[in-house]
C-alpha cells in the first residue's frame, strides 16, 4: 500500500479509537489490516478513509441509495458489539461492497468462516471482485434473500445484519447458537433505528448493548410494510434551502392515504413557534412514548433530520426544527411535543433493555412497552427510569 494511503488508513483507525468506536485491539487490528479503498474503486482515498462517511454505491429510480459501504464509525461499534472470536462461524446479511465481510474474515481468522448474503446479484458480484483485490479468500458470498439465512450451513456463533430490519427473521433465530450474538440495526419506531446486540438465551433474545444508527432498509419479499415516503421538499420551505437530494419521511404505516394526508398538510404554510428547552434523550422519549412519531431526513452527504408527531386523523403535524416547532394543520401535535418536552424526563439509550420473544411466547407483563411484530414481540424495559446526566 502506498505510504500516503497507509497514513490515511492509520489516521482513520486512530480517530475510531479516539472516539471510542474501536475499543479492542482485535477490532483495531482488523480495521488496520483491510484497505477500505479496495472496496470502493473510483472513490478518492481521502473519502474512503473518512471515519464518519457512509458511501452510497447503488441507487434506486428515485435516487435513494440501496447499497453502500456503511460509515466506519458505526461498523466499528457494531463489530465491537458482535465480539467475534477466532475460529467462529459468522453470517452477514447485506454484503454491499464486501468491506465488512473482509473485516469479519480477519476477525475469525484462518480457522473461522464467513458467509455473506446480498439480495442484489450485481452488488454481490462486485463484492467478490473487491474481496479478490484485497486478497480476502475466506468469505463465501451468496446471492439471495438474507432473511432466509443460509440454512444449509447449520448453526452460526455470530449473525450480523448490515441492513435495517423491522423484525427478526425466524431463520436468524434458529440458526444462532444458544449463547451466540446477533447484531442488527433494528427499526424500533419512526426516527429510531438502533444497532442492538442480542444474546440468544433459552427463551428468546436479550439485548446486551445498543447504539444509535441509520441504515438502508432490507429489500425483497420480507421487507417491512411501507414505513417511508419520498417527498419533493423539506417541510420548512420558509426558512430552509430546498434539499439537494431527496427528502424522506419515516412514519408508521406509510400507506398512500396517510402519505396523501401528509402531503396535503405540507402544502399549508407552517406556523413557527418557539419550543421548550430540549433535555438529554428528548427524541428517544418522543419516539418511544408518542403513538405517532414521524421523522424527516434529507438524503445526502450531510443528512439533516427533524423529529415530530403526525396525526393523520386530526390532520395535524408538528416537528422540532432547530430552536422552533413547525406545525401544520391542527394544533394537537404541537401541544403534544410541548407537553413531552416540558415533562423533561431525561433518558439514555444505555438504560434500555429489549427482550425479543418469539411469538406466541409473550411473557412481557412487567415491560414498559411492547412492540408487536409478526415474528417477535420486543419488550422494552428502562423507560420509567429517568436518566440523570453523569449518574
Ligand atoms: C448498507 S449495505 C451493506 C454494507 C456492507 N456490509 C459493506 O460493508 O459494504 C446494505 C446491503 O444490504 C443488501 N440487502 C438489502 N436487502 C437485503 C436482503 N433481503 N438480503 C440480503 N441483502 C440485502 C443491499 O443490497 C445492500 O447491498
């Protein structure tokens, strides 16, 4: 590797350590050994070695990315969560460029195995080319729906999805050894996707750690129902420059009727009012405790987002936008945001525990909230504790 590129790679690893994304020598060694630029041909090395940049590589007809190399900072966090040991059998869902598969291959070493699945044949073929270029031989890349796992391969010690899931595939659960770890970006609520490390216990899966993240959604027949709507403009036309890329709204049940209702509200002129002070975890409280959260984000290099509440029945939408609340239509959502902010009950992601229970074994009586999905119930605990900064 050229000296200049080696320095860029080392700087990225130093930064990932300094930010606490890399915490172990094992993961540091993997990042230091796999040249990311070989998985991103045509991308300048300065960009390839930026710790916080996801680099989109394939787009759909609306210009929305459908494949990328995820940002190294979140990859490092998730690899630490996965805690891979030499000799283990690892399944990855979402091969993308193949970079993460190469890191996994380094972590399992010569005696371990990595199987990586991508639903997109072109993406998978390119990943194989990149893995060859980087001389990573021990990854088996497969074209297929990762939801279905790799059942011919028996059990895995570790399973990692690098694509956002709304539920857990029964196949991932069945293929994970008891005591094994599944790490995935789990869509909890609109605007709240969390990288969760679940340990498999005899009754289900229990979260051991969580980190905020953002990932592109799983595609194919097992994709979630509609949770996103592509908009033509940012909600606040009055004070913001139009978005350079697309604007996406994330909401529960993004059915055509609800998206129409949303678009109609967005045609109205926004009322801009001041908001109460924010507190640590205000957005976590809002998205977990309000029945109709909504999140808007701009697709692009510097994604901006806003969180709020959308009640289609009351024809009301409000969102926190910088120091203000923007509201459209009825006032009820604005009032709900104000009430949530005024309650000022700080909450930290680390104080939450999620237990994923395979249906129908629902034993979540003492949970603070339960998210019901077709394959699993996700029981949340820790919401009633108020997190104090520094406590
Ligand atoms: C964020 S990228 C993965 C990044 C990748 N791990 C890397 O290191 O470059 C997400 C990938 O998931 C793939 N994907 C989406 N739905 C899938 C599915 N149902 N099964 C397998 N792969 C899927 C996409 O084609 C895309 O390549």
